[in-house]
């Protein structure tokens, strides 16, 4: 299909961080767990520690998945914007370098979705 540009499209995005009252968006995906078909969009405070993010936000968000009870989020392999990432659990999200609209992925080796189906 041919696409024809109609000119330069300039606009100020409406989802800039200052519109979130001190919070930021963080996208979180769980590799090989496609019961969640896309990363979750989470609204979080940059002052939240990574441990608090795990316990108060991510664990409850993925709790509906049957693998969640066996998932040790503290031992997960993490990726930040597709690069390997080693979080400091006691440090804030900001201190860990997590910015507005970053993509955080977790991999839990040995857990491959419902009956190993990656779902």
C-alpha cells in the first residue's frame, strides 16, 4: 500500500509527564505470559522503591495468572527498554533510571505460561 505524506505533523503530546501530577507511566511486560497480550501501562510515583513496585504494583497486577504464585519477582531477569537491567530494590524508580513511558520487561526462567503454552 502506498502512503502519501500530507506534510509535517507537529504537535505537543498530551501524555507528557507533567500531566500526571508527579507520577509517571511505566509499561511492564512479562515474557512468555501472553495471557496479558501487551505490556501493562502502570501509573507510578518515581519516588516508589523498586521493591515497593514489585510488591504493591506488579505482583497484584499479574496475580490473575496461574504462574504468579510461583514467580519470584526479586529473582526475575529484568530488561529496561530491551537492555539487561539490574534493579536496586531499595532505590527509588528515579534512582534506578526509570523514566516516564519506559518499558520494563521481566523474565521468570522455568515459568512458561499456562501449561507451558507461553500464554
